[in-house]
């Protein structure tokens, strides 16, 4: 073999050696770049997840505040309804004590069923059927304090049996007219009924003294979910959430 051929072989071996080293370095660099890309994706994913968690937390906080505002408004309405029941009770007692006197008088006033009469010391007005000087039978009663109407059956000035109470829209979040429809017991929500809030939420089920009590279902428009179960004095006792309305 000639010297030039030997030299060529040596050069080729050297080139092959350095090319192999170059390929290894390139492979290592590509592996590092791939690792960095994976790490970048992982960081981006974590950031996105953190952002989503923060957004969800913010939504939950807003929903919680709205729910708290609505709950306060609902409690206020329930207290007002209860106070109206007490006022009606006082009026009924006064009317009952003078009932015999009114009945014995030949000047007992005849009430027109289509005329509004102010009753309960100016706290409300009523038009409908009367008996013994008190609202008895079918009628409509307007309460000045709650700016609401009860239309239904009355017994001695109390809403009793089936009826509907409609409230004015007083809250900024109320898009529709809030109302209760169902059974009454001496002006109180008692028995089977449903309350529709002005934001689209509602409760359907059993009531006792103006509180959720017994089997019922609460629908949330915001989350499009319904809680179904047992209530006791407005508190969820046992049940579960289901998607949508039932």
C-alpha cells in the first residue's frame, strides 16, 4: 500500500471519529432542546391550570356573594311575611272581640267584593269576600310593607289554603317578578309550595313556617344544577346535586 493511500485511510478514520463525536453532540443538543420544550409545555400547562383555578375561585367567590345577598334578601322577606302574619293575628283578635257587637248592630256595613278596603291599622288593604267583618273566602290582599299581593283563599283575615304571593322587583339581580305559589297557613308558607326568585333560581317542595322543611328541590340557574333532598328549617340535611332541572 502506498504512503498516500495510508494517509488517506488515516484521514478518513479521523473524519469518521470527529463526525461521530459531532453526531453525539447534535443528538445531546436535540435531547436537551426536546427536554426544554417539554418543560416549557409543563410550565405553560401549570400556568394555565393556575389561571383556571384562579378564575374558578373568583367565580365561586362571586357566586357565593350573590348567594349570600340573595339569602339575606330572602330572609328579610320571610321575616316580613312572619311579621305580617303577626299583624293579621292582632287584627283578627280585635275583630273577633267586637264580632258579637258588630253582629248585633243593625248598622253592620255591607262590604263590596270589588272595592279595596284599608285594614289592619293601615298595614294592608283587601278586596274580596267578607264574613263577620273580616276577609273570608276568595280575595286579594296587598301588604304595604313588603309591596306584595296575596291572591287566594282567606280565613279570618289570614291567607289560608292555596294562594299566590307576588312581590315587586326590588333587587338589581332580579330579572323577573319573584313569587310564592302554594299552600298558606295563617299567612305563612306552610305545606307544599314553590318560591321563584327574580334571578331564575327556585325552590319547590315542602314548607313549614316560611322555611324549607321536608322534601324539596332547589334549582340554581347559574350552575344549571338542582339540589334534591331533605331540608330542616332551611338547612340541607341529606340529598345530592343533579345536573339541570328536574
